[in-house]
C-alpha cells in the first residue's frame, strides 16, 4: 500500500471513492465533497484546504480519510477555541491543524473509509499510522477526527488519540405507522401542546410541499437559499455555503435531497433543507421570511418526523444543539470525536479537561432525559 494526500478529491475517480464503505451516508459521497470544492465553499480562502489521505495499491483506491488543513476553527461544531488560546498564550501556534470531517456538517459517520472486500482492520490501522506520520512530518499541532463512529474511536484511542463526547438530539422511529401513533406516546399535556403547535400552522393557511432535488429549478433554489441565508444574517454570520453548492448536489444526488417548502397564499415563505440515506434523515438548513407561530417547529421538526414515518427511516438527526427539540420528541444522543495532540504538556492538560467534560456531559444528558415528553409507562423502551 502507498499513502498520499490529495489536494482535491477530483484526484481520484468518483467511482473508486464511492466504492468505499460509506455506510450510505450522502455527505461522504464523492459528489458531495467535490461540490464543496468546486463551488468554493472549501479551499485556501475558506480556510479548509483539502488534504485527503488515501491508501492505494496497483492504482486502485483501498482506503481514504476525508481531511482538511485548517487555519481556524469555524464550521466544525466541536469547539476548541480555548485550546487555541492556551497555545497562543504559551507562545505556540495552534494553527494549522488537521481536521477529518465533512465541512460544516456535524453528522456522525465513518471517517476511516475502506473498500469493500479488503482486510478492514489492517487497512484502518495503516490509515491511522499514516495520519499521525503526516502530522509529525509537517509539524501540525493536532489532528481532530470529528463525529466519528464507535468502532473507529476504539482504534484511534489505541493510537494515542483522546476521546471527547458531546450531545445532540435525535429522533428514533420505533415502528410508528403514522404521526398519530408517534404522538400517542406523549404524556397528555405534552401531546396537547405539540398538536396545538401543529394546528396553529394549519389554521393559518400554511401548506407544505415536499420536493426532491430534481424538482427544484435554479429559481426555486435561489429562493430556498435566500431563506436559509436570512437565518445566518439574523445571527450576524455569513452562510457557510452558497446557492451554487446546493444546485450542484441537487443535480448530482437528486434522490438524497429533500426540501420542505412552506407556502402561504400560494407564495413561498419558508423552507427546510434535508438530506437522507436509506435509514436516516439529516436536517441541515432552514429559513423564512414570515413570522407565524410554530412555523419553525413545523417546518424543521414535525414535517421531518412525518417524512421519516412515511418512508420508513429509522432516525432523524436535525443538527446540533437545541433543547427546544426535546418537547417535540427528540432525545439526547452521544456524539464523539478523537484528538491527537503533538505537545505532551498540552496533551496531558487536554486529557484532564476532557475527563471533566465527559462527566458534565453525562450529567447534562441525564438531566435532559428527565424532560422527554413520552409517557412514563413507555420510558423503559431503548432510546438508541
């Protein structure tokens, strides 16, 4: 096997990349990562310089790790600003660092991608060895493998990575046939509140369209993107992505894109952008140009839950943060990352910090579980 880093994912054929074990995750497909590069969402100016690590043999791709050279910590959703400040105060440079994740996408998924049919464990070990060798050779302060899967975390920890846990809020499909089946699992007062939220939107005369990627033309994408961009602007930020990116993945992965479009008096007023695999719905971006009671919850959460039930999807991951999701049927779920720190002194300090943080996250999740809306007689069911 020979290791090399790629300045662009276009350096390998899409067919070879997509033959890797991606777990059905659309964010890991060649088309998605390529669209980020081709539309300028990642690159030197964005501070996300592609440096994908691959293993090859006889000209064939055996394994890969999506990898970026970062000059900042924006768009990662695993916050290490305090670590960077500590490095700076010690007179050391924290940036550049190496980050393995799908840019701007806090979606758990495989990071050690291996081709079907090869010795999975041996190749993954080699990939981790080459990752550490790259970091040591080019004197990176650290390597961060974010939103990785459990089996990968075990391998990374054995190689010297520190594990960090965090919390998101996910919805789990427990065999519901209809939304009514789902809402019937709520305690009476929680069920009344949720149904009242939905009823207010319906009584306001708002209707929803469900659109696949190939059902959105450029004008409609421009409208949907402007809704999303408005959300960023209200928070004082620029959008991570651009409309060209959404149009690109819509053309390349039309069956993986879904948009819920809200209309009032036949005019679009809000939209939520989703991606999905065969098992999971991923909520990404939303925005609106109208202020209706409950519109956000209906567009982003209840419509997504209905979609999962109708299409037999097992899980709904609506993004990061948001305790407001819990009364709508979402439950706390662990997410994990792994961190390799070059400097031994900082490694020890960060290890100590992460142990304290894990205890705090465990306590927080236990507290949140006390507020899930489900009936007490159903609480013994597994939460995933």
